[in-house]
């Protein structure tokens, strides 16, 4: 009975391959191209936007093939096994790596807290997807102009919590307090009790009246008092 089942499975597999061959375009493609297609299909929606699939097939390998069948892949290591089906219908067992990678910006030097990131501070590095944290900053534009909160190490991905919008006011800074309702504009000297980014609310103390107020940081050293 088991021998009969084996014959049935083999026949079904042959029919499947022949059907695929008849439906496939006549033009063959490299094993690397076909394996990349299979790997992307295996990842599906879980493959992040912008990710690449780097494929290497161990020798000996066919020059071209029509389709890939019996594809298996381990996502973590990228190792795959598959059958490459030739134009004459013959199959060749192939194996290699189909590694999902992501290219992301990383510091090209050690960057200390308080520094503002510029183009000169960044380079690009391609890493296996398994080494890219869910909290890593993926876009160069998401780092440029940001202020560093925690020391950044050369060649390592930047975590989103390690950078922030630049502070325009530091706690303890001497500031100019402004109240402007369109009819009356009043200014007074003050001191910041909090750090603040542009547009962020903070506490300040009026150095004339010694009152604690709340305001919005508008630019370096300037706080607009809330009504």
C-alpha cells in the first residue's frame, strides 16, 4: 500500500511540474532570480518595505531554470533547499542562502549626547534582517537634524529613543518671556524649569514677579506664555 501511495505522490508531483512548465514563460531565468521570487513569496507581508533578498547558490548550479519547486527556507539563517526545473523537464537539487537584508543609516563615528546629526556623521550599512531591531531608525531623513540623547556607537543601528528633536531651550537657561494677544505685547526675563523642543510646553519662572508660568518654546531663548 505504501509503495502505491509513493507512486501516486510521484505522479501528482510530475503533473504539477508539467502544469507549471506549460504555464511558465518560455524564457528561462537564473536560479538566483527564481529563488529570490520564492523567498519574497515565503516572507509575504512580513518582509519590510525596502528590504532586499541576497541570494547565493552553491556550485555546481544550473545556468538557467524555468521554475523552482519543493522550495524550503529557514528565515533566520537564510538557508534554502529547492529543485531547479530545467527546460527539458529534468530537476537539479540546489541549495544556498536567500538572506533578507535591510540597508539603514548608521553613525560613522562615536556621537555624544547633545550633538546634532548631519550628513557627515552618517553612512549606510546592509545588515541581515534578523539583526535589525524593531526600534531601529530605518530612514536617513529620520536622523538628519536630530539631537542625540544617548551615545551612538560607530557602525551600529540607531534606536529611535536615542535621538530626539533638537532642544531649543535647556533647563536652567535664561529666556525671554513673551505675552502677545494681538493688542498688547509684554516681555519679561525668565528662567526655564524644563527642557523643551520647538513647540513644546514647558515651565518657566518670571524673574521679575517670581511667578511660575507655563509657555510654549518658540525658538532659542524665547517662550510664549499661554493664556
